[in-house]
């Protein structure tokens, strides 16, 4: 039964990852653009970005974890070294999302200017490339 569902789990996981990464990169690009505005003008744009996060990025993160852990359990990969290394990068992306979302909420609440996270865009891309190689090639 599990092997029958495997391709559907993979498809669901990859779809969730696409939405997650798109959301993370969109957040970073928007924050970079918004940070050029005065703090008073940022609130409305940040509120819209937070709504996007709650509708797209956060659910995609949750689904990525659910489908990813389901795949790891069903395929017996929990003791694989490649998966442990991959999880380090997945946790880093999850943490980045949490930090970014928290900063946006705090800026909305306090009216302070939103701050950039230097190198976040590049970090997301490098993490995703590493995750993809580990997941598809399983080199270690």
C-alpha cells in the first residue's frame, strides 16, 4: 500500500517545496524592496506580506515537513546519513522562515522599520541546491 502511494507523496512533497521556496524568496525580495521605504509606509506592505505568508508560505512549510517525514518513514531512510545532512539544511530554512515571520510581525506591532537579513536570498538558493542533490543523488 505504501509503495502505491510513494509517487503521490513525492509529487505532493515537491509541490509543497516549490511553494515554500517561492514564498521564502518572495518574502526576502519584498522585504528588501519595502526596507527602502520610511517605517510608517512599511506597515501596510508588511501586513500584506504577512497575509501572504499565512496563506502560502507557512502552509507550504507544514506540508513539506509532513510529506517529507512520511517519505522518510515509508522508505526507511531515517538512519541515512544523506537524510541527516539534508535535515540540517531543511531546519535552517525552517528557522529562516520563523525569524523572518517574527521580524515582520514585530515590525507591524511596534511600527519599526523592517530589517534585511544579508545573504538570505543566496542562502535559500544554496540550501535548496544542496537539499536537491542530497535527495536525488543520495551521495552519502
